[in-house]
C-alpha cells in the first residue's frame, strides 16, 4: 500500500467517528472522544503495519544487494584464481613438451604411448631393482603428464564453480577427471588453446589407467622390498595389494613378495 493511499485512508478513518457523532445526534463529548480513540487506535495499527512492511522491504533489498555484491566478489576471486591457474598450466605444458623432447604439442600422445615399453618388465619382474629402474624411466614421462593434467583439472574445477555446476573430484585420477569433465568445458577462457592436447592425452591416460595404477603399486612394493627393515611400514601397501586383488585390478608380480 502506497503512502498517499494510506494518508487518505487515515483521514477517512478520522472523519468517520465525527460523522457518526453527528449522525447519532450524540450530545456527550465523551462519546466523540471514545469514537476518536477507537479509530485512532485503528489508524495506529495500520501505520505500524505499514512501517513493518517498509522495514521488511528495505531488509530484503539490502539482502539482495549484499548477495549480488558477494556474488560479484566471488566471481572476481574465481577469475583471479583462473588467471593464476592458467599461468601454471602454461608453465607445466611447456615443461612437459621440453621434458619429453617433443618438437611440439602434437607429438605428446605418441611420446606418451611410447612410454608403455616400460610396463612389461615393471609388472612382470619379481626383482625389485629391475622394477625400480623401469618405474623411474616411466616416471620421467608419466610425472610431467600427471602434473599437466592436475593443472588442467584445477582450471576445470574453477570453471565449474564459476558456472554454478556441481563438482566432485575427490579420489579421482586427474587425467580421468579431465577426460570426463573437460569435453564440454575446454572451450572456456584460459583453456581453448590446449583443447587438442588435453583431449587426446587425457583420453589415452584414462584408457591405460589400470596399467598406470599397477605401475604405482609396483613402485611402492619394490621400494618396500629394497628399504632397510623397519624403514617403511608395509601395512598400507599390503592393504592396497589386497584391495587391488579383490577388485580384480592388475597386480604386479613384485607384490607377491609382500602378499600372496
């Protein structure tokens, strides 16, 4: 109800008891006072209700303004993080190309797949020294690739937050996460220039994910066997081996030395 309308209603309510006083032909001024008091109370209630509604409206407007301001600040902070994460992704991409000795990004996948030559000995040998040599050679390629995928994953997570999308990246391998979530987000700012490299590399890393996990398991098992007694606790490693076997996952031969 607008203020002008409320003023008119208040005037009308004030005039009603005066009209009733003369219409009833009352002679006692006290009757008029009683009528005026009753309608004055009604007017007070109406104005009190009006003030509450006005206050409620102001609070709601302030809440919306604060929410809008908070959203803008949140978006600005995400853009700042995106800018920093983009710089880190560029750095890791250059580092990946340089460390693999590839002439450009188009050769990343072929170089990565060439790294599979280390799988056979690492997964089939029961000699921890041989396993470690193969794993170390494998990590020279795998390490920079995982590092690059992790930086891409961070940018995807930030974009999903910026767009208000749900996200659950806990416990998911970076390459698999990028392969699942990156297809519809690689066109976003800071990412489009790397779409080709990311799409192909994340796909190949996801396809051979069982072998990659087995290589990491072989590495920890070999280190446990080579370490002096009491240096490494094998409880967690044995639990990982048990879980891999129960899940039907690929388990390296070297693990049999710790748990059959």
